């Protein structure tokens, strides 16, 4: 089945360029989604912490 496929050098080059671009786009899109999810999780965590924990965190931030 695959033995009959004959790729020209140009076809092979286009295939490789498409492969690299697809990989890069997938990595970029995935990173963007992970960053947004991480920001949402952090916002939820900060919103759910107690007043005492929030004040302690703010004190630690002022010391730095």
C-alpha cells in the first residue's frame, strides 16, 4: 500500500515544513491554555483563602 507512494523533494520539503509549523503551533496553543488555567486556579485559591491567610501573605510580600 505505502510502497507505491513517491514523494518529490518539494513534496517532502512541504511535508516537513508543515510538520514543524503544526508542532510549533500546537506547543504555543497548549502553553497558552495551560497559562490561562494556572491563572484561573490561582485566582480561585486566593479568593477562597481566609482573611488571616490573606493578611499573612500580604505581610510576607511587604517584607520582600
